[in-house]
C-alpha cells in the first residue's frame, strides 16, 4: 500500500495534507513522503508517514482578478520566489546553499572540477586568495548534484576547527571533528564493526591522528567518495622521517581508488624538492607523477595541457580584477625596527655564548648526549635573543631533548622546538627549550651548575631599562597604534609574550592588551581574541600558536615580529593572518624587530629573511627553498664551534661573518635564485587558461538569473521593507540596516535577530539585511512576501506583492501579458544501479502580446523588459479587473504553449549542465531533466499601451 502510494506522487508534484499545500521532495523511503510547504523554506521540511496520514494531489489555483497590485508587484513576487529557492536549476547548484557570494575568480576551480570525472585537482593559489572556499565550494557542488554523499577533510589539527566553522557558517555543512580528543567520544556510540567514517557523513580529520599505524587502514577502508587534503605538500615527501612517510602512505592509498574524488590544497606545491612535487601530482594521476621537470619545450604541449586540467595556481595580482569585479587585497608595507644591545645585555650575550661553546665541545656521554648539548645550547641562544624572561626560564628548566632516548630523537625534538619547522604544527613550540642538564650529567660539575644559576639571575636583572629590545618593541607598537592600526605582536616563547604584554599594558594605558599563548586551550584562545576585538584600541600579543588556523584579518591589520622566525615560511604564516582577502584596511604593516649587533639576528636576516622579502616583493609570492634549515643549522653550528671559548668574542664574530657566513650565504642564495626562476617559469606555464573568463561569466550570469544576484537582493530588500513600514537607516554595498518599529509583528517574529533595549530603554528594532540570499533575515523576508501573496485571506496591508496587476505604459504598443511561472523539474542522476531523484525549481517569465487564443509569443529578453516598466497613466479598478479577467479566462488556451515552454526550459537547463561538465562525458550522460507539469501560474500582469481603453 505504502509503495503504491509513494509512486503516485512524483518529485516536484503538489499534494495536500494537514490542511495546506506542499511540494514533494526526493526521498528513498517508500513509506515516507518528504514535503516542503508551498512557498516555504528548508527549515519547514516535514516527513509524512503514508500508511497513517491521508495525502491527496493538489493543483495550484489561478490568480483572482480582484487580487490587484501595483507595478512593483510582479518584480517583488518574482524576487521573493527565486530568493527562496534551495533546489535550484542553475548549472552551479551549490550557489543556492551557501551563505556568501563567491568572487568570480573563486568559481574557476569549481568549473575545472566539473570537467573532471572523477575530480582530481590541485589548488595552489596564493596565501589569502581563498583556497578553503574554493575547495569547499567543489564539495558542496558535488553533494548538491548527488554525485557524492560523504566528505572527509584531512588537515593539520590546528586547522580543524577553522574548517569546521567555514563549512558550517558559509556552506551549511555540519562536520564532525575527528581528533585525538574527540575520537573516543565518537567511537562510544558506534555499532559493532561500524567506524566513525561509516556513521558520520561529513568529517574533518587530523592527518597526524589518522596516519598512524593503528588508524590509517580503518580510514582507507571506510574512506568517503570525496577527500580534501589541506596543506597537501606535507604529505608528498616520502623520503623524510617516519611522520612524513606515514602521511605519504595515507594519501597514496586513498588515491589508489580511481573513482574517488580528491582535491589537494596547498600554497606551496613546489618547495624545490622535485621528488615531493612529482609525488603530489602522482596522487592525482600516475601519469602526472612521471612528467619531466622541464615542460617548456613545444614538444611538451600535450603534457602541459594534461597538467593544466588538474592544476590551478594564481597569485593575488592574477585575481585583483577578474570579470569586472575588483577584489580588495590589502597593500603590504614592510618596515624594520632596529635596536642595539645595552652594554649589560651585550656582555650577558657573550658570556652565554662562551658557556654554550664550552658545552657543545664537551665529548663525554656519546652521540646522544652531544646532540642534547647542541640543541640545549641553540635553544638557549634563541631564548636570550628573545627576552630576559625567556632566557631566565630556559636557564632554570631542564633541557627538553634530555627526555629523548637517542640522537635521532634529540634532533627531531630539537628541530621542532628551536628551528620553526612548518611541516609540523606550531602547537607546543612556544615553550622555552630549557638548558639545565640531567643531574647525572658527567661533564657538569658543581661550579658549572653555579655558573648556570648565576646566568639565570643576571637574566632576571636585565628586565626593564637594560632591555633595549623591549624599548624598541614598545616604540614600534606605539607607532602602529598612532597610525590607527591594531597590531599582533608575535613572540617565540610564552614567557616573552607575557613579559611583552605586561610592559605594553603599563606603557599604552589607553589600549587594551591581551596575551594569547600555548598555555591556553583552543576555545579560550578564540574567546580572548573575540573579546579583544570588541575594543577600539587593541593589541594582541601572541606566540606562534596563532600563526596558523585562526584568521584575524577582520580585527587586526599589522604584525610585529618581536622575535624573528628562523624559517621564512613561519613569517609568511604570521603575516597571512592579517594580509588576506576580507581585510577591511587598505594596507597592512609588517615590522621586523632585530638587533643591529645581535649576531644571531644578523645571520637569520642575512641568510633567510631579507632574501625571502625581496623574492616576495619581486615575484608576488613566496618561494620556499629546500634545505634552508640545514644551511642555517650548519652556520649556527659554526658560530658555536669556531674559535676558542676564551678568545675575544667580537673579533671572532667578525671573522666568522667573513669566512663562514658570507660564502655559505652566497652559495645558498644562488640555489634559492634557481628555485625562484623555476617558480617563475612554472607560473607562466600553468597560469590557468583552460577555463576562459567568458565561460565563467556565462555560468555566473546563468546562476544569478536563476537565483538573483546582489543587486536583485538589494532592490528586493529595500522595496519590501519600505512597503512593510520599515525605514532603511543605512546601506552600503554589503547590506542594509532597517528600523522596523512599524513593521508587522508577523515579520518580526520570523527575523533572526532579537530585539533589544535601546539607549533610552525603548525597543531597538534595527535589523541587518546583508545582501546574501541565504542570510536568515533575507530568507524570512522573502518567505513572508511570498506567503502573504499566496494567501488570499492575509490582511491587505501585509500583501505587498500581488498575483495580478494592470498598468498603462509607454513601453508597449499593443496589449502584452506577462505570466510569472513556478517551474519544477525532476533531476534524475544515475550512477550505475543507483538512481537519485532531485527537485529543481525556477521562476519563469512567459510573455505574449494579443489575446490568449491568438498569442504572439515574446522573447525572454522582452519578458524581462516588461518586468521593469513603470506606469504612465492611471487604470481604474473596474478597467483593471476587466482586462485581467479576460486573460485569466483565456489561460486554458495557453496550456500547450506553457507545457512546451517548460520542456524547452528543461532542455536549456540540461544544455547548461552539459556545458559546465564539458569533457566529463559520463557526468552529463548520467543526468536527465524532466519538467513537472503543468507549471504553476503565480502571477498575471497586463501591460496596456497609453490611449487604449
């Protein structure tokens, strides 16, 4: 019985149940009918259990000749209708489900993806361009087309919560986090032999968590049809340590399933390591992994084209103006702030350097003990260059590498805590490394331990006036604040951040200062940043726990590198928190703070940071270079090992610069220049030309026509609110604010923002209406206008849109009629034996001149023109009812023409879907589109020429 009833109601048909009319949605259960109220929203979707609830077919009533509106009625009703669509017919179906208007350039990866079956794509756009949005947009599109049902995002753990927020807020996708701290909770509710990835359709997974020997096979077994890999370059090097190999193994196994959709995301696809780059390409297609390094010869054209189908890489300059749409990226202004060590601090530095030299030269304890001493010494050099607070903490604490069991482990831990490696999370790297040896250290006697304690006491005494770095840092922050900037001060160590924050609070009393470090859990970090953002003058002091994961561009527009990073990529990550799309300031400032006479700062600047800045300013992007850390390690090792501990330090440093640093710098920079040239050549070869700008423009226009663009939303919101008694208090390109003191209570009850007391205790009924079709307030307004228009019993003052109208205009020479149609279609997608039915809806305009029995049909452009005509003379109510009734009575004569129009639109929609899937033959062949007949006639609008009675 239930199965027979289920077949009676096709997807898209109208039914009546519970005293109202509904549209049938797609659903696989034969006993359940998924319904949405006619004119309703997704939040009102209801399941009806067929065996116990009577459901009957319904037909849509014609307009009534007495339901007359003004000349805006047709446009208000059309806009309310299409702004409410979720099951769109647009070729880019995802646009109906997202909560923002994508920039035109962000559609290029989506159109590339739709031409691949399966989707195998490497998105390598510059930092801040929007790779997260671009990849998530592809995921949303494949989900909305019914091509995938499950999604996994693999990313470093510090990016997981950011991904979760982006998916929820912008793409209306609720994903579960699969992290070390959440996995056990998720697993507790599973059935026998069920995995997390079987239960939850959308997951965001820590790559480092799932790559382990215990976990990776489970993930591969239950892996979703679509996988996005963020920071994909970290998974491409199988020649590194165990961690790198595990990441490579995981992605390699995932990519073996040739039917799986795979999107790789990275801003640094080519770090100079050719093997890793080819591995990255090989994940997409084994043929790509075998391509030669040089694809520039003409004979390699076919191979370049193959790669260009799967690879998109653009700089900011490539997308600043695209399809007449400007994207405002801030201008980055780079500055330096220098200082000189005070005599006390300089002597302290040299004394510590002597102690470090003595320690690393000691040979007792074997290789492991030697590596522990080396990393303890190097960590101490970083700490004393950071702040007296970090120096004291390091001198008092046990060296972190002491906890390791081998030289290799000591090197691994030392590099992660000292060298600012970016292939690992920054989490935990802001703790001071410690310099205190084990109590049983054979080479450290009582006198040496006393010496260590004396150095720690001297470090404490250097806080304050003797700390010229702090003085210079405060001056730099004061200058930034005086320019109206809200700076982030990045420090290496927790102790330094807290020390600097305390000093800034004391010196800049009119500003609010907050320190955010690794001492705080993730949620507390975000809470403190959000609270700080409420203050007009704000300064954020942070360690590198905030250099990744949390985008800070909305509230901060300057970065001070209080401590120089020992890796240029870390500098880029810090600056990328503010220098990205969505930054409201026209310019962002980045300031490097360093000591003119600090030899360690000098090495890092000369070897790495100045070269990195020059390359970025020249090429427009950063170019990482392999082995930069090993070069820096070698130079610093020379600093510690060259010369005798008792020799005069300053003279040694001058010789060291001449004999060691300069030759290594020249050799290293030559290698870097070769990498830059290779990057320049690569970008000229693979600037995305497979998708032409006019193709993007065509699909963007088709989508906006089906759903309404920002200008349509603006017109609708402004006119509807004013008609309902609202007052627009402010308006800009992003949205408007409206006071709704005199608006209907029925509308206020649907709006997402609660009313709150104003300054005088009165109600403050000012509501935001962003020009985004999926914003709850725009949705509520569209639903209200449509519902009241279709309800003949609604109070007249609420029905600002009407289903009929007659105007006299100079825009026509003979009587013309415009019909507003609601067209519904069945989208049938076949994947093997799996058949998926989906509903598609659009607002159609059907126009003719003359009478319904002898019509002269008008072109779509002419129908659109009628919608914008304004009256030139009055029409009496009796005349209006007469003309409207004649057309309504003649509608049956148009039935065949309306059904033919629906079939024509179905074919046109299918062609548009074929167009975006050009090259993916299987995808276009597996889709069929059939209209649900008859189309609903929502409105009838008659246009009379001036002078006709």
